[in-house]
C-alpha cells in the first residue's frame, strides 16, 4: 500500500523536472518547425505541391479579404518558413513563436473560424489553428529550453561576462 501511495505521489508531483521540461519543449519546437516550415515553403516556393505566392495571394485577397494579397502572402510565408526554422533550432525562439501564434490567430479570424471547430463544409475548421497557436504560446512563454541555440548563446554570454575584470573605482581628486 505504501509503494502505491509513493508512486502516486511521484506521479502527481509538481516540482520542476528540468530535463523533462527541456525534452517537452524540444518536442513542441520540432512539431511546430515541421508543420510551419512545410506550409511556409509551400507558400513561398510552391514546394510540396503548394500554391506558391501568386495563388496564395489570390486566396488571401478573395477568401481572407486581406489586401494587398501579395503582401500578406509573402508575410505569411516568411513568418511560417523562417519562424519555423527559428523555433526549430531555438534561435530567437520566443520572438518567432509569437509570430507563429499571431499567424494562427489571423488564420482563425479571417478564414477558419466561420467554418467551426471541425468543418464538414469545404475548407477546414480551426482545430489545427488552435493546437498550433497553443504550442507556439508555450514556446513564447517558456522559451526554447536548454536544448537550443538561444541557451547556447546565453551560456557563451554568461561566460564572457564572468571573465570580465571588475570595474576599477574612480580615482579620487
């Protein structure tokens, strides 16, 4: 009986587990990177049988009512492609994740929300947008974790600061 209660206590424990948290953040970043790089490349370059800039611009102008369509197509593709890369490697990840979060909110507001959470009509619902926005918000709030370029740069900067000689006191007149 005691083993069960100890196991249950460990399961429900709320103390931080840095290695687990870093692994979870890395998994969230990988999922975001995979999907956003894919969609951004299809928008910007027509990769993966994607629409490319021109067809995306037409969609944005006619369906999403975002004008000028080309500007928003380039902005969307750039945010998704380069934001996905940045989140994936953990470089300026909080800023990139905020961009991806805003991208999903705009997608919901302009296109998918009117279809409902799960759409049976033409077009998709907003369920994927909510999931991706939630993952992006996690990275925006918590950062990329220790397995990231951000953390590596932070370690280098902390070492440089700790190696600096202390400032000398000003000479007295």
